[in-house]
């Protein structure tokens, strides 16, 4: 069975500092996508960043970047210059043609 | 940007009653999904729908659940006889292609009393 594991239930970061959220996954597929979704208190699911497994280059979106290690099946999210608005639950997810698997989430607190 | 629309935003029902949760996906999307999330817990897959039929379903999606896309635009999730443990946020999602970015609706909070 495919799994996505987020081993950090909660993380804290000082405003303006950098934080890294971890994610590992298990799959036998060679072609897939990985995602980080942000869920603020409104509970809306917001896409933060996406990585295509066949691309070696790590994806970046402004202050958000990933460290994708395909052989290790690792997909961490780095948030630079953390802002108060970054406080939320963050879910790692792996795509499948008919099913996307989500991790259990990491709650990020940003300290002023 | 196009949006996935879910109605109602909140639904309160009595145990044993039927509920229908409604979703209007983005018009050019082909793959549709229902997920649910109990407060503070993980986002759980329920079912996927492609080419007017169920593609995959989870163990949660038992005979009490059904989905349909009756008119080519709306995508509904029906729970025939609700249980207390069905209380959760239900998310509709869609994608243009399999393996692509999922667009989520804002969810329907279902409370079963």
C-alpha cells in the first residue's frame, strides 16, 4: 500500500526565520507528482507547491522550496522568511491516477 | 482563477437521515474526488470518479455512500443513513488529468446529531 508519512505533528518557527517540514512516502511508481497543501483555520486546502517526480530540479515558489530526494522517497518543504500568515496545517500528498494520498499533517506555528 | 463550489457550507442532520452534498467542479476537469477530514485529523480519500463511473473507492465508502454526476456539471455525494461518525468536513476536488494538481472546494461541514 502507498503511504505518505509526516513525522512532525507540530513545528514552531520565529517570524523571519526558516523552517523545514519533512515528508516521506512509499511507492513503486516511477511517474507521479508530490504536493504540499496548506490548510489555514478556514480549512480551505491551498496548493503551496508541486514537484514532478521525473524532474530532478527542486521546485520553488517565492519563499517556498522543496528538497526532493527520489531515491530516498523524501520530499521536504522549506519556508524562508516565515510570516505570521504561514501559520497553518501543512499536508504532504502524493498523486495517483485515481487517488491522492495525504500525510497526517504538520501544524506550523509562527512566533512573533 | 476558476473555483470548485460546494454547497451547503454547513449541514446538520439527525442520525439515520439521508444527506446530499453538492459540488460544482471546474468545467473542464475530468477527474473528481470526495475526501473527508475529521477535525484535526488527516484528509481521507473516499472515492474518485472518471468517465461517469467510480474509478476507485476506499474502505470508508461502503454501501451507505453513493456518488453521481447527473447533469454533467454537478457532482454529488449521498449518505443514505448517516451515523455519528460521519460527522466531518467533506471536500470535493477535481483535476484536469490524473496525477495533476487537485483543486479543492471550500468543504461542507457535516454534523450528525
